[in-house]
């Protein structure tokens, strides 16, 4: 799909990191008239919002609105910053935090299948999990879980 806009590497990086401000056009703080400050960079905008309140004495509502953010976002950012520093302003990673489909029951099934058929690889194990549990599990997730269980770098059946 052709686009009229040239590629913007910084915008691409902000998208990848999850720090692209969803509404940079709402950032009205005069700091962002300076090219050093980027209203698209949500991490920078949140930090400046916090700094405006703590250092410059702005009211929370003024700082939040001039940064295109809400008061609840200010309080969440403040708490995260006080707890974790700048890293607290980074967005949480999206998606599952662990192999949520590979429950102990599924892993016990995998162990039993491997005991009976040690030659099975992750692709065939994924098919058997699908047949038995109706779960679509990526073969890489199975391999990762097996490595984690058996210790990093060691694979079943290898010497």
C-alpha cells in the first residue's frame, strides 16, 4: 500500500517501543515549541508533565491538559516514577507475561508424550496438544518451556 509520507525513523522507534503519544496534537505546553521536545514521545511528555508539577509548581490539571493527558494519567505516572524512576514511565509489555496455555496439565501431557515417544519434536507435540486439549500452541513455546524445565541449553535426548 503506497503512502505519501516518507518513513520517519523516530516515529517508527516510538511505535516499536510503545511510547508514541496517541494525541501529540493535544500537547500545548510551550516547552514543546522547542524542537528538542517531541510531542510524539509519550515518555518525554509524561516526564515533562511530572516536572511541571514538581519543579515549576503547575497545578496537576494544567500540567496534564497541556501535555494532552488526563489527571488520572498524571497520578499513575507520578506513582510509577516515584517507585521505578524513568523506567516506570515506560509502557507495560503487551500480551501474556508467561506461557499461559502451557499449564501444568499440558506440560504433564507433553512429558508423558515424550516418555512414550522421545523422537517427537515441538511441531508434532503442538499437533498432539491441539488434538487432546483443543489448544493452539506455537511449537517455539513448547521448545522454550522444555528448555526452561530442563535447564537452559540442554535439550531432551541430546548429549
